[in-house]
C-alpha cells in the first residue's frame, strides 16, 4: 500500500484543536481477490474533519467525520466514515 496523507491545521474551535485531513492511497490487490475486483490495484481518497479529544480520554486522541472514495476497480463508490486516532 502506498499512501500520502496531509493534515491542515484549522483555527481552534473553542479550546479544541481541529484539522482537515486529506489522504490518497494506492492499494495493491493480490491472490484470489484480483479476479472479483477486476484489477491489480485501486485508489482510495479520503477527506475529513478531525477534532482533538485528548482532554476526555487517554485512549482516543481525536475523532472526526469524513468521506472515503474508492476508484479504479469494481469497488467504485464512496462512504461516510468515522475517524479516530488519526
């Protein structure tokens, strides 16, 4: 898997730090999954908003919501995603 991820720091929301997350991934497909997917790899694009929650929990540092888009195989489509510890 090859990926590029960037976090853009936004102005704090109250006393909470917040980031805009952008991620691009190329996911290689191997073995028995190549025929059903119809490709040797596909691309995944993610965009989201992440807010710091480290004051509330020592386990979950941040949470957020975003959109995930898959393209390049029969897995084309998008989904609403929930981010944590990004």
